[in-house]
C-alpha cells in the first residue's frame, strides 16, 4: 500500500471533507499516514497554499516517509511544478486522484476510452517544454492509464490519440442514442437511479431488479450505466443504474461521462438515492440536484430515496421533507413502499 499525506484547505470558512478525501484515496489503493489542513485567506498563484505551508508539508513528508501527497483541490500545472520543487514526493491533486479511480473501474471498451480521453486532456497542459510529463515516480496512485496500460507522454502522440478517442466516443454517443430511441419506442417507462457516489445506488438497483451488479464500499464502483428490465407489480419498467456524483467533479470527466449520464434523459422518473446516515447527505443532495440541472434533467420528476436507514434509529424521519421514501437497500426494507411510489408516479399520474 502506498503511503500518502493529505493536504486540505479551509477556504472562506468552509472546512474540507477529510473523510471523503480519505475514502477516495483508499479507493485508489493508498493508506493515509498524516494530514494537514491549512486555513487559506487567499490562493497563492504559485503554490495554491502558502510557500511556508508547502515547506511545512515537505518536512512532514520526510518525517513520515510519505512518497505521495494528495491535495484536496485542483492544482494548475505551474502550481504542481512549483510544489514538486519544494516537496520531495509525488504530487497528486483531486482531479488526478479521481481520474485514477475511474481508470481502475473502467472495464468496458467504451468506459476505458472515456477515461483515457479525460486523462490525456488532463495531461496535455502539464507536459513540459520537452514534451515529457514531469513525474518524479512511476507507478502507484495517479499514474495509471486505463486498465493497466501505460500512458505515453509525447505531445504529438497524445494529440493524435485524443482525436481518435473523440471520434470513437462520438460513435458511442450515436450508438447510445439509437438504443435510447429503441427503448423509448418500446414505451416501457424508464426509472433512473442517481445519487452521490457510495449512496447505495447499485445495491438498490440489485434489490429492484434481482440483478447482481457489484456494489462495494468504494467510490465510483459503477462507471458505466447498467440497464435492466423488471416488473413493478403487473407493469414492466427499465431501471438504469448510473455513475455516482461527487462535488468538484473534474470538468474533463463531466465531458467524458456526458454520454453515460445521457441515459437519464428519457427517464420518466429519477430516484435520487441519499445515504441518510451520512451527516453530509444534504450537501450531497445539493451536488446531485445541481449536476442534474446542469445536464438539463431538472424537469424530470424525482423521488428522494433515503437509504441506509438500518444505520439509524427506527422510525427516523426528516422534518419538513415530503416526497421521501425511507429504505434500506441492503436489508431490503422499504422496497415495496418504494415500488408503490414509483408505480403511482409513472402509471397513475
Ligand atoms: N448499512 C447499509 N449499507 C448499505 C445500504 N445500501 C448500500 N450499502 C453499502 O454502501 C456501499 C456502497 O453501495 P453501492 O451500492 O456500491 O453504492 P453506489 O451508490 O452504487 O456507489 P458507486 O457506484 O461507487 O457510486 C456498499 O458497501 C453497500 O453494501 C443500506 O441500505 N444499508
Ligand atoms: Mg454503483
């Protein structure tokens, strides 16, 4: 396991979500040996954090013998280079960390292409004059290509590859559109399952469809949309399980996964799955609703699914919130209730 140090910042009085960052890094296969949270009054254009703070991180790194530092924010290419000049470790920012996780979890050809494109777009502005990606270390978190393929760090090659990938993804978008049209023609209503990463979407998808998709206590387990036909009482519907949302999703990834999220477009209803046992669920819901709105899906009716109720006291309810269904996808509790709500919404309105 790769040892890493976490660096986060409290900006404008907002404290960072260290637990989420740790979970991200754990998903990427590392173990956290220390953390530093800095209060930032302003962003230093050269280092993001202050120079003195960067030196502090360098010292801390040496003390703990950490070879990797993960920053909870996005670093500009020059900031990464400057930090590398001070800190004797591999510098990973939030986008690179998320890209790494996505590359581990992309299994299909399409998924791999999407991740590779996002990685190359991230890499391109970070090439040095010689066209070589400055990397102090090879291997470990943040330097993996899609699958186990090694990325090639040559500008011309990268540019060529980017255009090939873009073409492939255009074809993919077309193929998906044709499939969606076919599904729409079949008139079977579509129920999209959305939510923050790790909220329990796939577990719910399995409970509703008797599928056996992989659900795990890791972030971004699901990257590619899964669809499955199932019955709600006497009527057929199609359930779609989707990639999880996260705050500050790298822009490269929003583009790359646009076609994945397009699967939500024809849905008659969106189930917004919330891990209600997570103290940050409200914030997570905001991220999900904001992303759905950005994608133009805010008009689709929603049911809020408060999941993981088994971790809370019995009969727990949230005040002033209607349109909530309380379930435990894991224990399969509340599923019939949820089915009734979906049924009402689709077939009786
Ligand atoms: N206690 C409890 N755990 C749950 C429940 N539903 C899901 N989990 C757990 O939460 C973790 C994440 O579940 P997933 O279904 O993979 O979550 P997801 O939303 O699909 O996650 P990504 O695909 O990674 O975005 C797993 O360890 C599940 O076993 C629940 O109702 N109660
Ligand atoms: Mg999932």
